[in-house]
């Protein structure tokens, strides 16, 4: 271990975050590799280590001869302070070498509030923040993940963005990079070639041109760059052939998801109109249940984990779920390994499945009805009937569960006070279901209602919508709080509105927000998803100093023909389909799920046969 690090570690909290050396961490011989990759997660070790996408890319890259991928996380404030004081540059956890010496630095972007950490990590690595100030090919700064679907607020800092699933495209651009290094290409030459790879967006090849009213006139393609008109996302077509990380790095300190994660399928058949993942991960592609069972067992054997979670966007939609659960439970139950489903759709949650899961430890139960009334659930295409939800909670309570969490959003398009009060009614009905069914009432019940402030996202049916104002959000929170005041068994939590506002600004923001981000970072912004660090006023000051009106992005309804900052990004779900879905919302019409009937979203064009079969 580096001597400076040895000297620093006793002074910081949770030093295990910074040491590396965990079981299954990959250490290679520096001299035997020609591409060194720093896989950066712009949040703490505990969060980054739990990210399935990073686990996949880490394992996949390290399988390649000549490539060494290391992990790098954002240091907590105490560690950052020590690093800056001692002049210790941000380093890869496996080797301890500064990531500025690596070939490629790749960021995984899962949420907008991590953007300030991207800048902070570049700075801690000793690198200039802006791509134009890094004229050399090395290190190349790459970013991917769900936020890449609107890359523009980060555009000046990143050399290239990867759209969609990274398994194949990562290896393709690494190969190209290798060639570029061997043949001494300039950075520009490399980027021009990289832009020809499907799924790669090179932001410097697109120039935003604005109208006088501040809206976008176009994203102009830089002359001579050869950049494509549209950058189409990548998917892995055959999930059975795609890499699965059976060998999981065992963390040396507790992390958020400290367990085996089994990804059943990608995509979602449902089409909830607010859900970006639901649209951008289309089409559905399932994994074979036998293969999954094999992976799950092998991962438990290797890691010694006592918990496995079946993780997908809507796990209960997996067609072979019961078969898979039976297979896994035969293995898990005698070994006391817990099996959990993180997301349950109340309508498909069967007694049968409950009985199977009950054979092992009981996890918490969470349902996300999202809206309190049937009318609004239909408007957002949640396709969940109240009776199905109540039937599901009855099943849970009869089975001995005595706690349920219910998630909702406030401020969804078309929401009225009746819908807000409908949340309280629904929570009460859940309480009565407990009274009716619980075999052990003496233990009491915990019903938690949580609401968040709806954030309209790019590439969804609601990408044209205004976010309601903060005052209006607060009024609706108060309305619901008053309605639930007397119900002692129901706890009401609401999400902090300040981060949701910034999320709304950045998720549909354009390149002008890069200055805001940089200004906020210069004035101390980092770790913005942590209340210990988040300072809303700092962001408001940054917006003001840069002459940018946050409300323009958050609270403005867009006309149908508005040019969006993400207009060059093609998730293969067409804008015409999304607009149709928006109109269906306003008439509270539902759209059937993809298994019942194809609604022609366009994602099938990514599949060789052109037909979705999820
Ligand atoms: S093309 Fe049809 S079946 Fe395929 S994801 Fe879109 S709506 Fe669903």
C-alpha cells in the first residue's frame, strides 16, 4: 500500500472503503496489460459496489486479455480532505495507481445528483474538467448509464457517452482505443472513428443552436466530423449469451446491497408513462430459468452470501418465476439463504409465490401503486386495480407479514386533490385489510406511505410536461399529511423537494447547465444526494450567477414540436409513440402491456426478427 495512504487511513471514517484487496478483486500485472480502465462510480463505495451494471462491466472487462479494469469511488469528505492535503491523487482500488495514468476513465451515471461528484473526481484525479482542456487521447473520459439518455448537461466534460447496455459496445471502443494507441492517432481522429460505433455519442460533434426565447433551434452536427444524425442505443439481444458476474467482489465493509443479484430479464412489458427505464430498456429479453438458477447457486457458493435478490424492473413479470423460485428455494432453504424480490407488482403477486418465499426468511414488502385513485393510475398506465392491491396485501397479512411500504408520486400529470386524498383512502383500506386478515394482531402493523415529487424525464410520455411548482407540491403534501394525521398505524414520509427540483432541471437540461454545474462544484457542491453535503442555496446561487433560469427546465410545459437537447439520441421508442401515450394519459386510457398486445413503440426494430417475444 502507498505510504501516504497508510498515513491517511487511520484518520478517516470507514477506511475499508479505500483499501481494495477484497476477495474476487482482480489484480493483474501492470506490464502484461495494454489498456487500463478506471470504472468510476460517482458516489460512495457502499453505493457503487452495489451497482449491478458495474459488477457486470468489471467482470467482463477483466475477462479480456490485456485489459485491466479497476474500481474507483467518490471519497467521503474526510478522505477527500486528507487526499488534498497530502497531494494524493484519486487512485484505482486494485493497484493504488493514480487513475490519471490510466487509458480510459469511465463513469456510471445513475442519477443527476451525482454530477457534481463526476467533476470532483476528475479534479481529485488531477485532470482538467473540460474535454477541450484535455487534448491528448489519454486518458479518455467516458460515461454511460441511464443519465446518458440526456448527456447534454455533462457534455463539455465527457469525451464520449455510451447509450444503452454496455456489454458489447465497451469492448468495441476499447478495441478501437487500442488501435488508436498503437497507431498514435490524435484524440480527434479517435473520436471520429468512435462516433461510427453504434451507441456512441461524441458531444463535441454536436453544437446546440438556441432560439431567442432560449429554446433549442437545433443540435447542429459539426461539419466534417462524420457524426451520425441519430445515435441509436445498444442492447444485448440474447441474454443467455450475455456475461453474468458469478464472481462477486466481497466488500470489506457493509454495502447497500450486500447480496447476490440475479438479473432475470431486461426491459419491461408494462409501459408506465412516467418511467424512463420502462421505455429506454425496451424490448424485454428474458434469461433462461435453468441458466439463472445455475448462476445464482454458483454465485452463492463462491461468495458465501446468505441472501439473493431477483432483480429486474418488474420481477414478478418474469414468465418462469415460479419455476425459478422452486429451483432456487430447493437450494436456498436448507442453507438458510434468503430469497427476495425487490419489486412486487400487486396484480401478479400470487399466493403461490408467497408460499414459496415464506419457506425462507421474510423480507419487507413494498408496493408502488404510484397514484391513489384508479383514474390517475389509468392515466399513468400503471395498470393496477385497487382490488388487486388489496387482495395482495391480504395475502401478505394472512401469511404473517405485518409491515407494508406504499410508494406514490405527487404532481403527476392530471392529478387533482381527489387523487391526493385517494392515497390516504387507499392506505386506510390496506390497514383494514390487515385488521381483517392478520393472524397475529397483537404485533400491530406498520404501514408506511411515501411520496416523491414527480420529475418528468426525457424519452417518456411525460417529457413534454411541466413539473408542478414547489409551493403546489408542498400544498399537496400538507393535504395528504392532514388526511393521514389521525391514523396512528400509518406513517407518512415525503421526499425532500429540493433535490427533486434540481433533478427536474438537470434531467431535461441542455448544455448551458454545464456552467451551472461547474460553478456549483467550484463553490463546494459534491455528494449532493447526501443531506450532509447538499446545499440547495448553493445551486440556486449557481443558477443565478450563470444567468440560467431553473424553472425554464423544470416547470415549463413544452409544445409537441420542441427540439429537445436529447434529440440526437434514439432509444428506439419513437417520439410519435410517446406523444400518443401522453394523449392517452389525458383521456385516462390505458395501453395494454407488451405481452397482451404490441402497441408499436418501435423498440422491436432492435431485434433481428423484428418481433418482441418477452
Ligand atoms: S415493440 Fe411492441 S412488444 Fe416490443 S416493446 Fe414496443 S410495445 Fe412492447
